[in-house]
C-alpha cells in the first residue's frame, strides 16, 4: 500500500528484455539503496513492483506481461525519469490517499495550461473508469496523489502546485504523453458491495 506522496524521482539506468517481461534497473536520487531489501515493494510511476536485485547505486524490478499491457511501463527507456515511492509502513502518516499500486488504465494528457502559480493538466481516460473519478476526490496519476478539479464522462483535470512540479516527473510531460491512472479504490469496493445488494433486491 502507498500514499501517492512521491519520495524521489529516479532514472531508468537500463531496460533489459527477458522473455515476455522487462527488467528495469532504477537509479534513485534521494532514496538510499541500502535501505531497500530484496522483495520490497516500490511504486514506479504508480506501478507496484518488487525489488529483485540491488547493488550500491541501483535496484532492479521485473515488469511482467500483464504490467506491460495495462500500464505505460513498456514505454520506459534508459534515462527516463520515474516517480518512486516505497511501501507505506504501519504508523506512517497517510498524507495522500490509499494507493494500491495497481494501475486501472493508461490515460493521455489532453492539455497542459500554465495558471501562474499552478499548472493545470487535463487527461482523457476510458469512459468506464470515469464513474470512479469525482470532483474534489482523489486520483493517482503516475503514482502522484492529486485532487480532481473537474470531471466529465471522458476526462478530468488536476492542478499541480510548484512543489509537485519540482518533486515529480509530471511537470516534464506535455499533451500527448501517456500516464498511469489509479482511481480511489474505496469507490470500487462500494460499487461492488452495493451491486450485491441490488441483485438480491
């Protein structure tokens, strides 16, 4: 489980194909590799992946076929910047919202607009996902916990404050870029439970 508060922006040092999977070597900037352990979960652009190898300066994760199909991970190349967050520990502050690291869909940046203090991004997302995206609710974009400013049947918008622009990779992206989207998991659980009651009724 994660919070959507990005700890670090790392760099992809290498991408290695392994059968139908990809091995990513990640070089973090602020997260000490010595504090990681084999088997740890790390969110990379919002995708929960497992540390499989480490050295003094980098760590490796394996992205399987399902991950490559359902996320933008397959588009990563050497020197790509990636948002990094280690898994939440019991007792940590939950400053963002509950993020599972299980991406729901890949969305596309429709527009980027400089609003002075903030940058507004709008995203085109699958229509069947938009029922979970509500105004003033939370959404994770490339692993970043953000507040939805507005939403309709096929798109939503968020505003990035200067801190988010500086400490994540989203500020480097423009219209046309693809991003990983994870909606608030609570809405999906509620829908599932209410659906059961509806069927019984």
